[in-house]
């Protein structure tokens, strides 16, 4: 009797766990009447090279779990829905910030989203949803939008809580342009000018903004390092000397400067610091951050 | 040029002799940008390649430092390349590049009816950002018009199934052999009944790029890498069957650099590449084409820049895909890459993706130039701009 109970309980738990594996992201013809929805193809982290050859490394660097792809078609209308599940919401947010084109239109009703003529992209919880349109006709666009809204609602879940420095304060008005970077590959894509500053630092959390326009824009980073050694390496590469009076790990009220290069850093707390790099907004940013 | 047994043995002997020397070779090019306290990149067997005698067809080929840049506002319609415009651009580019009196003469400067010609395309980013069928059809039509039989033309890449996915199929290209190293059977399996990868029968272990780094692959990843260890093998199609290669990449970025001619040849030819991306990205792009199967057979590069990208590459991210509306042609892969790099960089700067050029962006081109593959210095490149 007991084994049977245990067996039943195990089956029940398996069903619950299976149910927790994002079944709601799978589209059916009921979701899009009149359209053909192809069978979903799922690729895990070990199979990703087979799905997005040429881009897999970036997903893996952030922390990737699986992608579920479904093709939707109706006559000549066609679009592809890819739902990327990352290991944590920060990773999904980071991938989204690198995948979207800053300053573009949002999908109505979806905060962390972007929309262009042939792509709808949003992040929700651990999922980044990428809908690629293969034609630009209204019927395709409307169907793709309805799928985006549907998936956003179904995925639900916890939205990623951004640091207060991102959502309030001097840079809050630039939050649509923020990028979140955690490793060297993402850095090379997002802020390639900084790759040498982070040379040899494998993991970090970087929120990056570009304030201003064109070549005169200022780059701003809110960086959390994993060790004091990494902080020291970064400051050295940036040409910023740290006076002996400044104790590691303590917040600093004053900016540490590399005046010749218009670079400045200020420790916020622990291993977190602001970094401002050149541009026309340099002085203004030092005064407001 | 097909390697005969003597030269293959010569290569293997050199490899054995020189692999120790390669361990002590300083890393040039990319290594120069590293701070002094950073470790040098892993050693490779580039010295083996450089020791191999060059031939009359070795890169940079017939027109060192010369690039034809042909643009046409009408070549993209409703987001897709237009085949007849692609053909016109190609024709004009071939004539401008070669200075030949006729199109047939232009093509026959690079290939002959006796050659087995490989068209090295790039399908890795899928349908959105592949070498276009329109351009490849135009290339084949002009080769045929120059007297090259269809059965002497092969469309190839590392991954056969990716070729099929983007439309390089026998239905679309009747009479043309379409093949890749990494392949599946009709049931979609990478392995035969004994669990052996089909791909292993398509590589030539006599020809390899060796680098002192490795990465273990799990069962799912291995079919896309073919082998583990420190060797990346060339495909036997390239080493044994093809006598000429026409390289047809796409105009796209890879981070703050590009993935055009050299990278399409390097990463698009050899196995076991995942281990190379992190530590030897630029070195691999510059060094693998130094090996005779690529160096001596790649006679022409045609960059499909009708549709390309400036960010998100080398994968396809629709938001960053743009109609550059151009083709770049040259026998000199390094010079073509340099011109393409400037086009992509200008777009990245204009879009605010980058504020200034990264010193690393074109470092692999300088490295390639140091190996004698072509001209990387813009001041020594003759760029012929033509607008249709």
C-alpha cells in the first residue's frame, strides 16, 4: 500500500513539475484561428549550436536553459516565435537589452519590449520572446502582436527588479536605452569601447547607458564586480589612480579621475561603482550621479 | 589546386617538425593590443602553414589590394534581393575588378572548365541573413555562360542541413551538388547504426589547424563540432575534390568586428571551432586561410551586401538587418574585408552602436596581411566604387 502511495505521489509530483515547465508558451491553433502552428522545436543549452549557430555563445554566457521555436503560417503570411528561457530573469533582461534596438516603439501594453517592422521582442521573467516576421503585411503583423500579448500574459511571473539607480535618479529617463551586461562577449556587443577595461575579468554586472548623441555621447556604467582584485584591475586599465587614503570597499564621495582621458569612477558601496567615460555630458553626469 | 600525395606528406612532416616551434612563436597582431601582464594567446601551428610553398593561385590572387564596390538602389525589393539586379551588379563588378573586355573573359581569369569549383556560401544565420539565392543563381548562370558545366560547381558550407534550410536545395539548384561537412541522414540522425558521426567520413585528418586549447563537448554539441581535442580538420571536399573556391559571404558584423571573407573561410571550413572563439577569434580568422587548401584555391570573393547587418551578427537579429544594397568583389580577401569593415563600422557609428573604432576591430586583418594573405592598409587599397 505504502509503495503504491509513494508511486502515486511521485507521478503526481512529476506531473506538477512537468506542468511547471512553461507549457503555456506552446501555441495551438486555438490561439490563432485560421493559422497553421507547426510543432514546437525545443533546444536546450547543449543543443543551442544547432539552432542559432553564430550567436549561441552570447546566450550561453548569460546563462541559457532552452529555446522553444514555433512557426506560424497562413498562406503567404509567416512568422516565427522563439521563446528563450534563461537561467534567471537578469539573464533574460540582459539578452533582451542587447537584442532590441534602443529607442524603438514598444509593443502596446508590454513594458520591456520593442517593435520594428519585422520583429517583436519582449522580456518577462526568465523568458525573452522574439517574434520574427517574414513578411510585412498587416494580417501578419496583427497576428504576431496578438501572439505577443497572449504570451506576455501567460508567462506572467516575477518581473526583474532593477536596481534603484536604474529606475530612479538622474538616469531614470534613459531607462529605455539601458543595457545589462554580465560577461566579455556581451560587453563586446554592447560597449565594445570598454572591452579592454574589463580584460581578464570573467564575470561582472554592468548596467550601461549612452547619454547624448553620436560620437560626443557619454558612456555611463553602474558596475558590480565580484572581487576587489577585479575592481583594481578595472581602475588600472581605465587609468584611474586610487589614492592610498581611499579604503577598498568603502563608499567614496569624490570622483576618482583620469582627467586626461575624461574618465571618472566613484564607489557606491562594496564592489559597486559608477564609471563615466568622456563625452559632452561628462561634467553634468559627475554632478548628478 | 589539389594536393598530391607528396605535398600532403610534406605537410604532415612539416607539421611534426614545426609544431614545437609554433609553441614558441610570439602572437602578433592581436597580441600587440594586450597589456604586457596579460597571457599570450594559445600557440598554433601557423608556422606549418607559412612554411608551405605558395603557388600561382595563392591568396591574394590576381588583384592584390583591388576591390570593386558595386551599389544599386534597385537590388532589394520588399525586403528581398532582386535576382536580375544582382546579376547586373555581379557583371559590372567582375568587369571593374578585372578590366576584362567581356564577362566571359573576366570569369575565365579565375576558373576554367577543368576546375571543380566550390561556392562557399554562408547560411548560418538562417533565412533572414543568408547568402542570397539570387546572388548564387547569378554566379552560377555567369559561370555557365563562361563555359563551366553545372556538374563542376558545388555549393558548400560546414552544415549541410543549414544549406537546405535557407533554400540551397536540389529543387532550387538542379544539377548542382550541395554538401556540407556536418550532415544528417534522412531520419535526421547525425550518426550511423554504430553511433559513428557521418561527418567523420567527410574530413581529412591530414590537413588540420592545431591550437593549444580545447574544450570538451557533450553528446548534443559534438555533431556540430565533429571532434574534440586540439585539432580542427579541413573537409575532404576542399582538400581532395575542389580545385577552386569562390567565397560568397554576407556583409555583417561580429561584435565590433566583421564576419566576411576570412571568417567565412576559416570558421566555415574547419571542425571543432567552439574552442577557438574565446581565445583565438582573430587569430583563427587570419591563420586558417593560410593553409594551402584555402590559401591556394580561394581565387575570388564576392560579398553579398544586398542585405546585411550592423549589430547582432553573426546571428540574425531582425532589428539590425539593413539593406546595404551592394556587392564587394576582389581576389584579395583581406582588402575586401577591410572595405567591408569600413562600411559596417560607418553604419555602427551612425547608429550609435559604437562611438569610435575599436583597435581590435580590424586587428585580424593586419595579422592576415602579415601572413601575406592580402592588403589590410586602406591607403594601399584601390576601391572602385560603381553605382548602377
